[in-house]
C-alpha cells in the first residue's frame, strides 16, 4: 500500500495553521509573563532551628555516644569525653565533629569538641 503524499499546497496550509497556533501560544505566554511580573511574592527566609543536644547525639554511633557528655551553651554544643578515648575513637569523633562544621578545642583538662548550634 502506498500512501498519498501531501501536496506542497497542503503542507503549506498545515504550516500556516501551526504558525497560527504558535502565535496564539506566544501571545498567551507573553500575557502570563507580564501578569507574573506584577505579582509580588513575599520573600520567605528559611528559618533554621538551632541544633540541640539530641541532634548532636544522633550524629554518633551508640558506642561513641556513650563515651561522651553533651552540654548546650549559647552558640555551641560542647562535647566532652567521659573517659579516655584512645586514638582510634578520638579520630572517629573528631571526623564526625569536623564533618558537621565543629572543631576540637585543646585546653588541657578542659579540652572538648564543639559543634555550632546553627
């Protein structure tokens, strides 16, 4: 079966019809764009809640969490060891704290890790 090929006139007419549809769509899009520019959208600032002790605890596996004490101060959560950590556990804890934007504060007996609350 051979299909009848459309003539040039038929193709030209179909192109004209498509151009008319595209022009209508273009006008509609222009109107919508103008309307959207006139709409004011209130700027919403995402409010991040401050990190809590519970948030900090969940960062650590249970065996490490049990070796630590947590204290909330103004801008930080202070994390202190309950016992000697050893180099391997210290490294794991330090890695987790650094990964969350925290740091280790070396201060003799008052040495601790601290995590920013925000």
